[in-house]
């Protein structure tokens, strides 16, 4: 099935940011709970979201967005908002 919906750059970027933060928080929670496989999965998912964003927006990215989103895939860039 083919979708006719068109996504604006801001929608793609906003969705990517939300997903990256979600997966990095999940990874941090897993690490805190001693579940290294889930930690690795969450970090990998966040990097995957970033790579897909780069692919979808290639050639049309606004200055600073790539660096900002990539930085979110690093643990120190995202405050863990999940409850302990």
C-alpha cells in the first residue's frame, strides 16, 4: 500500500528527535537496571532513527540539525526522564 501523505521537513525532524530521545531514555533505564542487551538495543535504535532521518532529509537539512540530532544519540546528551 502506498501512502499519499507528504511530510514536511519539520515534521520528519521533530518525529526523529522524539524517537531518538525515547530510545536513549529506554537505553539509560535498561543500563540502570542492569540489562545490557536492552541498553545496546535502545542505543542502536536511536542511531538507526538518526540514520533514517539523514537519508530522508539528505540535501535539504537545515544548518545544525544533523549535529544536534546526532548528539542526542550519545548518552550524555539526553537527560534520562524515565522514572527509576
